[in-house]
C-alpha cells in the first residue's frame, strides 16, 4: 500500500503546479505604476492604463489584492447625483448658527496660531542660529551636543509646519469678520 502512495505523489505535485499556473494565467499580468511624492506606488492589471502611466510589469512573487477603500466611498463629482446630496434626515443649520460655528472655529485656530508662534519664537531663541549654549556633559561629548542641536532643528521645522497648517485652515475660513457696526444702533 505504501508504494502506491509514493506513485501518487508526483501526480499530486503535477496537479498542484497546473492549478498554480492556471491561477497565474487567470490573474493576468500585473503592472507596478510609480506614485508621486504624495502617494505610494500602485498596482494594476489594466494594460492600457499601465502603458499610459509608464508602469513596469511585475515578475514572479505573490501579490495580495486589497480594494481601495477611498474609491469605494468617495461621492461622485456630479452634484445632481444622490450620493453627493445630504440625506433627507440630516438637520439643516441656519446661516446664523453656521456663522457662530465659523467664528468659534476661527477663534480656536487663532488661539492655536498664537501659541504656535510663541513656541516658535522660544525655539528660535534657544536654537540661537544653530549655536545653542552647551549644557553639562556636552562640553566633553560633542556628539551629544550635535544630537541636541539636530533635535532642536527638527522641533523648529515641525512647529513651522504646524503654523503653516493653521494659517491654511484660517485662509479656508475666509477673511476675518469685520466689527459688527450694524448692531451699534446707528
């Protein structure tokens, strides 16, 4: 009985190889398309798209296919489509309430901007143009000093990025509201 099992082993291996080849053929050729500085590389099995985007064929290896969640949930660009409209059950906000919310958001962002700018001036003062004062054991260990200086520079860059982001958000809210002269009793 054991010899018959040994004879079946090559047949099973051949069958497994044939199934794998069939699966690869069914999947077709897969292309790797380069991303840009904002996105990672993408993969496609669409030959026309691959040729347009200058993609390279992927040879060998295994690929796992994951559906892009963003493409499945993004509303269509057509404003008349039902996906772009708000659901009927969603509450409507009147313009005075929205203006109050926008003013609150602006106040919060301006407060955060002020904090970030204050922090930036403190960081720049401590950084001292790339020559901060040495502390404690840094006189003996120059690498420790260099590590602290590079950390300070990274903090300054991150904080500046935060300031830029807050300014972008403020610009999205539009210009600051003028003082309310309509309610002064004129």
